[in-house]
C-alpha cells in the first residue's frame, strides 16, 4: 500500500510546484503601477475589514443572526428554548477585555448586545443547567455544563515541520491541501465509525478549520467520552522536536491496522486519501524530502534494524550534494526499492510515515471538554478581516483561503453597489409606495450568500430531526 503512494494521482490537490515568477519587468510604468497597487490591495482590504465602523456595519446588517439562532436552538426562531437561552456567549472586545457568561433569550437580544459592544469576535460555549447571565446567583453545584457540540480544531501551524511553502501564521492554497485531506479523513471517521450525521466545517478565518458535530448524542457526551473519541482519532502525537510521531506497532509481529486507518491509507489495491495526498502533496508539491533535514527525518522513520539499507540510502543521497539533486518522489522510489525486498518488515514503517505526514493533526484540548469555547461561525478574524464561513465538505479541496473567503470590506462594497444599483434602476420603491430596505437579509446581495445558504441547509436537517423527536414524544404521550 505504501508503494501505491508513488503512483497515486489526485487531481483535487492541484498541480505540482509552480514555475518561479519571472521578475524581469517588460511592461511600461503604468502597468507596473497597476501591479504594485494589486500588492497593496490585500493589506488595505485587511485594514478596512477590521476597522471598528466596518465591524459595526457587519454586525448590524450582514451577519445571519436568525440562521445562527436556528443552529444553536436546534429549532425554528418561533420556538426559542433552553438550547439557546441557557447557552454561553463570550465576547473579546476591541481592547482585548474578555467577557464570559453572557446569555440571551432571542437572536434579537444577542444582536443588540453585539452591536452595543462591537467586539473583535465572540465565542460559543455550552448550554448550562442555568442561564449563564445568572451564574453569580447560582451555587457551584447547580451550575454545570450539560450540552455542547463535539468540536475539532485543525491548525496549519501544527504542520510547520513538514510544509515547505509557508510557516507560522501564513497559509496558501498549496498547504491548504493538508487541511483538505484532514477534513476528508475526519469526515469519514466521524460518520462511518461513530455514526454522526450533522457535521459543520467552518474556515477559521486565517490558517485552520473547525468541525462542529451537532448530533444530540454528540452534544450530550461527558468529558470522558469526548476524551475517548479524541484518543481514537489522535494518531499523530508528540512535540515538534520528536521525530517519530506515529506508532501503530510497526515493529510488532502480526501488526494490523484498524479498519478506519486502513480505509484512509487504501485497501484492495486502491490508494486511499492519505496515500494520494502523500504522493501529490508531500512528495510532488511540498517536496518535503528534497533537502538534507527533510531526508534525514525520513531515514529516521525507516525500520531501525535495517541499518545497512538506511546507510546505503544516506550515501546515495549525500553523493548528490548538500541539498540533494533527487526530488522527494525519487527518494521515496529509492525507499520502495528496498521495501520490496522485505515487504513484511518495511511496509508497516512506510505506512506509519504516510500517516505521520498526512493524517489529521487535531488540537486535542479543544475537543476534550464540555465547557470549551470556540469562535462562532460568521465572526470576523481580527488579523485578516476574513469571515469564518462554513464550507461544503465536498469542495474543501478547491477552497483557497486567500481568494475564496469574503472579507468585511468586500461585503460592504458589494452591499453598497447593490443599493446604488437599486436607485439607478428605480427599484428602491415597493409597489405599495414604501421603500425597499436593502439591509434586510443584506448578505443575500453579497458573496456571503452561498455560505449562508449552505449553513441554512445544514440547519434544516437538524430542525427536521428535532421535529421528528417532538412527534415521537407526542405519539408516545397519546399512547399512554
């Protein structure tokens, strides 16, 4: 199966490393000015998006409050319940003050308070036994978290040791491919191994993605159960200084993988998503083993008793020069040549390597506790001005965080253009003589619309399940 990673081809992960940019300018000065203006546009858009007045306009007109309420309430806005008014909201203000244990009876109350505070962002916590705003009047034993989505957080900084295109807070379409395969594998595990249905994937606004599992069975899990699920899914473990981070018992006789990992790697001769990503992303695009540091890390992950073979590989790669003329794909083919001679010894270690470089790297602490708070969908990342938008799991691999995510400034420009067009076309008056209010569902006239529609589709499935539970309870009460 490890060998399949060499031949695997995955169109969803894009082309190989792009050609270097031609820095020789052949245009005139006017064209150069246009190019330089484009470089400055992104920074300007970021500044405009995080301006306090822009944020206030976003909260007042563009954030889909009703949709957010429906999602948290598991029901329509006409039927507010404990799942919303016992829910904790926390606000990070513009001066970095942090306000916890806020709660609201309706979405209008939440919007009013957010507009009043104009926070840099707000987070969502659990549903408590009492209203969070009344926490000071409740005893410690009577105020406990009872219900909260099972959440997962994948951050690109956890891939810094293996990605070669960006580091730290940076992210681009190329390293987003690691996020894409992580989503694909986690989605499969959560649905097929745990039976969850209501999974919402939300771009974090900068360099990661969040998963919210809203099934009632998931929301009701105690901390111990959440830790158990995390333990099941946390395959890559260890600090940045630790070389080997995956241990599936490769050196043990008769070692076998759990079906979930086997599906991810591939089976019955067909490569799985991890093997495909290893070939396309790790070997071809990121070229992780090109330099000495990269291929020394690879050699350290090979079967420790195969010292002679490892030394032959090292000698071969060192002879090509300090950086090595061989590509990562060619080096992996060298490894496979040795692996074929002792497949029963090498195959488990090669599979561990694929897992270490491609399996989802989740932030375990985010998922373990019922009372953990996480940034709300549709808030704005204060460092980028990008909106934290839901993503369709089937199109995460084509999403470009730098180009496809709307910013506040962009949305406000689109809304302004819509209002101007209404007036030019003479359509700002209703047939009854009233004035059309373009700020009602203002997101509907902007590039935020498809993300809200995706969110509403997700919510509709949750509400449908709530209705079914309500009817079942009613039928049961009638029977008695």
